[in-house]
């Protein structure tokens, strides 16, 4: 399952970060993540004034959704997010393509670190399918 999840994430055309607002309504947005680390920790860059920063500070429970490039499967990572403002981490996790979003020398640039708790995987071409009766997808639990 881990190998399939890495393949799907690598080939995914879309990653959606879902946070919860103050009324616990899900808020979804397409993001530009860094590739997951070996333990499936995922990092994102964001604007310090974005709504997602306050949402994560108020409730760190998040969901990441990666859709397989041919729409035949997906990986969903459920975890806890934290806002990171460490200069070393921010320098290490910078994409030159973001210059247009942070014209004042990266002013307002923060990181979001998502630590996974569990992951769901579905991929028909890879033979990873849900339970035939309940459709429950295979899961990976993280420590």
C-alpha cells in the first residue's frame, strides 16, 4: 500500500488541503505541496494572512486528498497540521516559482507541516479496492 500511495502522490495532478473553519465546516483548496517525506509528512508554503493559517491554529485536524492522474484512484492523508515560521525551515522549503506571490523578500511566507495519522488508498489499476460490501478503503496507520 505504501508503494502504491507514493506512486499515486507522485503522479497526482491535484492535491487538496481540507481544513475546518470556526463552525467546523470543511474548507478545501488546491495546494502545491512538497513531495511527502519518508514518513508521509507533507509540507506546504502559504501566506501568513490566509484563512487556512487561522483555521489550522484553531483546529489542527486536516485532510489531504491526492487524485491519481487518470482519476482511477486516490490517496487521502488524515493528520495534524502546524504552522511553522522557522527561518531555516522556510529557506529549505522554498520554491523559486513562489517569488511572484511574495514580492517583498518572502514577507508573509509561512509553512504548513502535516503529520499523518492515517492514510486511505484506492487504486483499481493497482488492485487496491474497497470492501465489496461497505466500500471501506484500505488504510495505513501511522505512529
